[in-house]
């Protein structure tokens, strides 16, 4: 992809997702994710209804009338986007590939964080850590994240969610808001997720295509595994083949749902042809 085409794509995503974050998600994001605590702001004269526990006795004694301490939320937070860039994300049978929807969701979250003056960082992963961008503030930083999401070419096509979560715990020492974006057609990450969710505010966003849920009866078909590159002939006319595939797929979905729910993390499921706007808004409102 040449520079002109890349900038055009970045601009298109910026216009769409920033409008959403400004007019739809900004307030929901702020109310959903709270700051680290309350910090002292100022003192003012006592007013009827103020909590007497907040009276500043030193200032009250000095002026011979009651004054109270005013606290405000320590707002600054860090958003970490942990994004799967393995081979299976480059699949789609409708209007968009899964990775394109993931990019839009990640961009919307990043602009929502920017609007609230929070830092945003990025981890791209396959079965290894492909790229780490440390958290920073500002529009230029968010645009860099979007550029990487659009044009990054992963070294591996395989997936290891546990590896990405372990890396997250090593680089993020303070509590962060973490969104893990993947199709989660994998397992083996439950125990690691439990550890990460105790420290960070974690949400999984499963982006999937309806055609992945079941194999249609098309007779003998040559298929390629996007993560291994292996080509194979599959007899899709066989009920056993279709049943085994569907069972495998449902097991991965149930694993994802159970792993995130039981660890205390959030879980969102969004098909590529569904509105991720409605999915995110519904999730934010349930949590607020």
C-alpha cells in the first residue's frame, strides 16, 4: 500500500470513528471507566448538606467558620488495545473482513480515550508479540495506532492469546483499561486471563463472521487454513465433517465466554455484519 492510499484510509477511519467517539461514546466511556480515586482539589465554605467528615478543621479554626475539603476524581487512565493480527482475522464473506471491523472498533475506543485525556497503547499479536506501542496521549499518537492497524504485516499467521496477556502484565505495571480484540478461535488462555483480570479492567471483543459457524454442503472443496497455510480437500457433503467442525467452533466460543465471564472480565460478541456501535453502547450502559 502506497503512502497516499494509506493516508486516505487513515483519514476515512478517523472521520467515521472520531465522530462516533465525540457524539456517541465519549460520555459513556467516561462514566463506564472510573479514575484511580479521589484527589484533593480545594477548600470552600461549608454549605448545607455537605458531609461533615470533609470539614477541614485547620482552615475552619483559622477563619472561625466551617470550611470543607473538595475532592475530584483522578481521571487520567490508560487504555491498552490488544489486537489479534493472525491469519484468521483476514477473513470475511460480507462487506468487511474481520480485521477491518477490529480496526474501526479499536480506533473508536482510542478516540474516546483521547477525548477524556487518557493515554492509549497498542499490542499487536499473533503467536508472538508483533508490535508494542507504549501508551501516550494526543491525536498524532492515535493516528499512528490506526496506521499500524491498517498496514502492519504480521510475521506469523498463528494465534496465542495467552502470550499476549503475559506480555501485557510485563509492560503494564499500573492498572489499565484493556480491550482484547480477536476472533478467539483458540484456547489455552483461561489461567493467564484470570491473573490479568485481577489487576486490569479487561474486556474481550470477539469479532466473527457468520460463515465461520458452520460449513455449508458444497461437496469436495479445497480449503486453506489461514493460520498454517495448509491446503486440504474437505468433503463438505459429509454430515460428520460438518458436525465435527461446528462442534469445534462452538467449543472455542464457549471457552471464550466462560474464560472471560469467570475471570470477572467483560465479553462482547459482534458479527461483522452487525453494528459494533450498538454492541459497544449496550456494553457501556450495562457497566455504567
